[in-house]
C-alpha cells in the first residue's frame, strides 16, 4: 500500500514525465514566453490537483468512516469562527500563490518594447498580409500576402490529405531566431485572430485598431498556426506558417526579398508595353483564378447560390469591361468581394479579367492587357473614368488592330486625351468646391481620421513608438502647412505612410489635415479648405 501511494504521488508531482509528450496537454513551445506559460499552466494544474486530492480525500474518508451502518450519530453545531477564518485564509493564500507567477508572465507577454524587428500583420478574408516595417531601427519596405496553398484536390477529397493539410501557405512569414520580433496587428474587414501555439501568441486583429504582441524564437524551424476567430465562410482556410531561421540566413532572405520586390515593380512597369496572346492570358488567368477566386466563385464559375454569385453568364463578366475591372481592383463594399489591386500584378489582373470574360461559355472575346489595367487605375485616380471615352480596354485593342498601329502609339494618344480631360475637370472642381466652417471640417476630419489614420497613428494621435510616429505636438503637423499637405497627398517613400491623393476627396483631405492641425492640443488655428487641396494638387502637376 505504501509503495502504491508513493507511485501515485510521484506521478502526480512529476508532470514532465506524464504530460510532456501528450497530445492532450499544452505544448511547451519554442520561446521563453511559451515555456513560462507552460510552466504556469502545470503549476496551477498541480495546485488544482492538490486541492482536489485534499478536499475529496477528506470528503470520502468522512463519508466512509461516519456511515450510518456503523451507528455514528451526526454532531450538531452551527458555527466556528476559527474554521471560517481558516477556510477563508487558505484560499486567499492559494490565490496569491497563483497570482504572483501569473502576473509576472502576463507582464512579460505584454512588454513589446526594445524590439529588433517590427512586422505589421493585417488580416483579411481569408489571407494574411505581412509588412516588414523596421529591422535594427532601419525601414525595410518589404510586404507580401500569405494565402493557403493546400491543393484543391485535397480539399475536395479527390487526393490523399497530407500531414499539413490546411496548414500550408504560398509565402510564409520569415523571422530571425534569438531576435525580439514585435507584431502590430489590424484587419481590413472583420475580426481575425493571429495564433501560433508554439510561440504562445494569440492576438486579435480588429478593424480600425492596432494590437501588439511579440516573440523571440529560440530554435530554427517551421511553425504553424491558424486564424482563431470565426471570420466567415473560409475561416478554416486561413493558416499561418512561420519560418524561423538563423540571423545570417534571415539577412540574406531579406536582401533577396527586397530585390525581388524591386524586380516585381519593374516587371509591372515593363508589362504595360507587352501585349499577351489570348492563350497566355487564359492560361495565366485560370491559374490565378483557381488560387484567388475559386474558393468563393467555384472552379466551374457557378458560385454558391445565396452566398457567392456565379460568374458564368454573369452581367458583370459579360457586360461592361470597366465595371468588371473596377470590382476586381476595388472589391464591393458590404460584401465578401475584396479588393485585389494590392494583391495581384497588372498582368495577373488583366489575365483574370480576360479569363472570367471568356471561360464557362461567356465567350465575350474581350482581351484585357496589362496597360488597360494601368490606364484604368490612372483614370480612376483622377476621377475621370466616366469622362474618358477611350479608357475601355476593348476599344483600345480594337483601335490597335484596326489601324495596324502599336499599342504605345494608342497609349500616347489616350494619355493626351486623359490629361486634357483631367485639366478641364480640375479647373471646374476648384471653382465649384464649397467653403466649410471650422466645426464642419473638425467633425468630418475626426470621422475620416478614425477610419483611415487611427490604425497607425492611434485615435489619441500618439502613434506607436518605434513603428508609427505621433501626430500630437508633431513638428510636421504644427509646422509648415505645405509640407503637411505634401505628405498626406503623396505619402513618404520607404515608410508605411501611404499617399491619399487618389483615395480621398478634396473635402476629406482638407478635413483630415485641419483636424490633425487642431486636435490633441496642437491648436495651430489653420483651416484648410477643399480648394487648398485642389490647388496643391494642381501645383504638383
């Protein structure tokens, strides 16, 4: 009996032997924080087991030794101050013993200061966007999307599932080991949650807000996770893969990634002068469609009735080309149709639109080239799509074919028409713009600031130290108005500051600049009108 009791107690108080390799227990992970979380979990588990052993031991012993068959008479008493103090003091002491290590671990988990690298993670249905902001206090400027790469045949049960089924991506997040990696998380649409169990990191990505987390990976390897917040139909198809590598290997990867991103930008520019054949467009279009669109619209183009619209015979895919390009580039507000302008290259967008307009019996005959997508984006940024007759891709293609000329000649002629139209429209807009009161500008400015700016600079204007600069008492915001307008309109190369000239109206831009120059105690007294924005934009041209 003594030996049995000893073995039971040994098993109870040596959880590393019992649970370390169990699939049912929390994993220890590969970071100091994950190890602390695991040890905290096991410590509290042992305390709970000890309490259960004592309480149930006394209870069952009392039941057995005071059973009626032994003729035991129950005692009659009402209260005992000593016992009441005892059973109050003991739980308090136990809670304190549990709270001390728990508090230390929680404080460590939230301390993202002094990071070596900062990565912005943006969730969207249903993929992750990774943007490397700073590394060793230097701006990086590398970003990419990470999308599930599990073959569709496995998802459709037409092929054997691999061990990493639904846990594979095309582009994993890459981090260096033994470096403090800081994550800033937000979302483009609904709430997501970035969860990697081996790092003990699980943080919500909320639209309009920035959350922070951090990790320091001790061992090189591939680590997998998933979105842990129900985010829509394809929530289960939003995996996370992190490749942790040695610092030298990471430095090499980062250098190659920068070169690849530069090459991609150059290829996008060069693609505007390339005319692809129908076979090339259809082949690439099918490939991109399967990877980016088929989850919702289905490989057959029939969609999911009541959930996702069909493209086969669709008015969008067989109607106006501009409307088709617009919805692919910019998405559709209030629906699951997301914008692909930042996710796909000009060549890929042209191919996917061509494929959708000619697959599944649609057969419109339209061939959309990369230059057509570029023209559309440029025309859209000038708010002149409805005014420019020659922007229609099919019309351009027909003109090139009919006249036997080169695409460059047509593009040059079209650019001249667009420039003249833009100048005429801008001149009319400046004279027609209304003058707003300070209250109107501040109200609209606050509203648009919270939508477009607060995710980085925060609602308080304090920014996120080391990642996004504060606007409260900022020399930029309290200094020269022209410099402030310039950075809002054109962004800042090499940083996360994007140009808003093509995204917002003159009224919205004026309101945001006015708000930033007078909120949070800045109080410059400067009032910016929409006409000032238009004049600034005209001056740049």
